RNA sequence: GUCCCCAUCGUCCAGAGGCCCAGGACGUGGCCCUUUCAAGGCCAAAACACGGGUUCGAAUCCCGUUGGGGACGCCA
C-alpha cells in the first residue's frame, strides 16, 4: 500500500489536513510494507512558500508522522515538489494533445468568467462552454504563431457517466454532462491541480488516494484523465470534513485551527493525534477489540495504527471539540514522563514571564514539582500559573487583597500564622513528614483545625488562596530554596522565610 | 442554480432488521472524597430530523421532504 499526504504550502498545517495526514499514515503503518509519501503541491507560485513547507513538515514531525519519501529525503519517484516536476506534466499534456484527448484553449479569463456568470443566472449547469473545442488545426497553429497565449484543456470523452467505488462512501456516480473540459496546463505552462495529482499519483504508484471530501467531485475528472493517459486509477477514499462548533468549516473565528496553534497552547502531540483519530472514527466496535473489552477512547498512536481501518470511518462531517481534546490531553499529561513535561513546559514559563533556563539540577527540580500539577491542568500553558507560587511570593502583596486580608483578620487565623512562624524559626528545611509535624504542632498550639488551620498556612506559605496540596507544595518550596543559582531557575523563598515575612506583615 | 455527499444525546462515536422504551465518551447537573482550587469516584438529565413505504418486526432497507456540507477556477 502506497499512500500520500499532499499539502499545498500556503500557510499553517490545518487540523483538518493533519487528520487526513494521520489517517493516511495510520494505514501505511498499520499493515506491513506500507509507504507514506509527502508531496508538496506548490504549483501556485504566488501563494506557495518554502517557509510554509518547512512549517508543515515540522508540524507533521511533531505529531510523530514520519514519511518514507518526500522532498527532503527523496525517494525512487521524486522529485516530490510539483514545482520541480513541470517537465513531466508538460510531456503528459503533449501526449494528450497528440492523441486528440486535449486541445488548445484561447478563451480569456474574462470571457470564462462571463460564461460562468451567465450560466449561473440562467440556472444552467456551470461548466466550460466548449468554445475552443472544435478549433481546426490550422486555426490553432495560426493563433499560436501569432503569439496568443493558450491553455490546454482535456477533452472529456463521450460516455454516460463515471462510476467509482469510494472506500468510505461506496459507489458514487457522476453523469458525464456535468463535467466540463478541465484545464490541464495553464497558459504559463504550469499544471492545473486535477492534472498534476493524476500524473503524480500514477507516477508515484500511489495505491490509495485518501483525502478530504472537498475532492470528491474532482474524482470523476481525474478518473477520466487516468484513462486517457493509460494509467490505472488508485482506490479513492474521501473523508468528511472537520467543522467548527456552528457546523461551518473550521476557521480562525472559531479559535485555533492549526496544529502549530494547538502546540503553542500547550497540547501534547500524542493527545492531538489521539483526538484527531476520534473525529470520524471510533475504537469501539471493531471485532479485534470488542472481545478484549477494550473500548477506551484513549488509544496511543501505535495502537491506532494497529486498529484503524477505513471501513469504520464515518460519513458525516465532525465538529472539532476542544473540550474533548483537553480531556485527552489531560490523560497524556498525567501519564507522560514528568521529566519530559518539565522540559516541555520551560518555554511556557518564559512566555508567562517567569525566566527559566534550567540546567540538569534545575530540570530535576522542575520534574519533581511537575507531579503536583500535571493531574490538575489541561494544558502545558497552565503549568506556570499553577507553579507561580514557588517563584513569586510577597507577603505584603498577598495581604493587600481585600478578601484575603479579611480572612486573616480573625483571631484564629492570626494565631495560626504567628505559631507557624515561631515553629519554623530556625527549623531545618521541610520535607513532607516534617511539614506534617509542624502542622500538627500549630494545630496543638492554636486549637485550629481543618480549613481554619490549613487555609492560613496556605496563605502564609504560598501567598495564594488555592493551589496544589500543601503536602506537596511545601516540600517543593524548601527544595527550591536550596537550589544553587546555576540551576537556571528564579530564586525561591523557603517556608521558614515566608512564614516569618507573613507574620511580620500581618 | 446544477451535481455530489451526509443525517443517532449539545459534541464525538457504538448500533450493519428483532439482543435498543438505543450503549459509551466529552461536556453539563447532583452527590461523595477533601486543608483550598483542581483531579478522582458514583449517580442523573440528554438523541434515532420529518413523512411515506418494505417487513410479522426498522435507528438499521427503499423513496420523498427538510436540513447541513462539498464541488462547479488557467486555487488546491
């Protein structure tokens, strides 16, 4: 099986396209000997950029979708950029021409547009009127030598219909008379999309063309082209599109739409992949796994590759649901290696204004601290706020808060803060056990318990009314307080210093 | 306008004629756990678009309507 992902490098990798890429990749990796090809469709020189191509490649790699043949690594059927294959398209266009399956078209863009509008307003099917179809060889030669620019159009053959079997939709039929003669080569010698795909898919020996549903109505045109060129068409599979919450195509006004944006929002690639697979496909109900009773929707990529199949892909458009993505992300955040999460969260700290350039010692500290946040956070971008209490502590500032000041104004709360400071004065750094011991000392001395005990302690030591469990937060503070400066982490005040400062500020 | 595709809870899916007065997941609501916010556990509400057929029997098959999406480019 040879499949391909063929983006046009005109911007960011859209999540809808990422899903198409994923489905192709899963199929290639699921069986044995599958080949996944990356082809760049850059025939639109105006809009295509190398920057975009590089960005898309990076996004694919980030997702974990590697390719076996592509512009950067080559392969037996290269080149893999359409802009570098122009000679191929030209020679196949000549072949069509000499076989009488194509003809020169001198119609001006203005003329074509006028025809279109006329057809539209008269309620006729919109397709090429066939103006240049019957031009004689002499006429053509004359106009060509006169220097007129001409495109080359494919001559759609006389037939009833084009019928093909779509792997996800079943039999699809198009009457021939709705298909106008498509341009094969533009006047500037570059190929039109429908022609380039056919030549490329044939030459690259693509066996399955798996793409978005927006290409469904292009398919009959392409099949006709395969026939005229003497190629065997691949199998086709058209995937329903990904929509926004209002069922219109997912676009910027719905929020993030590109893989890169989701990455900068702090989603993990494995979450993105798992979630994308869940739009239009489900791990439930396939025979292999219903027996094992495993119907969890949390399926890592290698399992996806094993279980994915086209015949279980849905037919209707799916709404992209960021809430569910977040849920999937939470799962992977919790199960991922904390060291990796620590590593990945560094740029998010910087982004949040907490300078962070950790060395090995710093990373070890962050890694230890990760344990108390990954279970309560949706995305990496929320990690800094959750850990800000470590690096950003100011007793005075905390007590400026109206609400918190009031909470600390009670007899009991003050007593707790004072007792805490006294217990901690001169005390060694706290680990979990020592913190518990201190807490019960304070409890014994003040008679406060539960919330009345721990809330003032939290305020005093973290400066915030909420946050991770104190059992974890306090030892982290004191671990951080002794960090060497080379660790690359902002200075952290220890519990002893905080308790003293807080009591003083009361 | 013409052609093509699609149609189960708010959302993503399961359901391939009786197992379905429809099942799971996300989200939502409630309860529990709890030193806070989360997380976690449990429970609940929530759908077969509509109308005709076919059949002993339809969410499942057929037709139509409606609704949504796509295409109709010398964009891809």
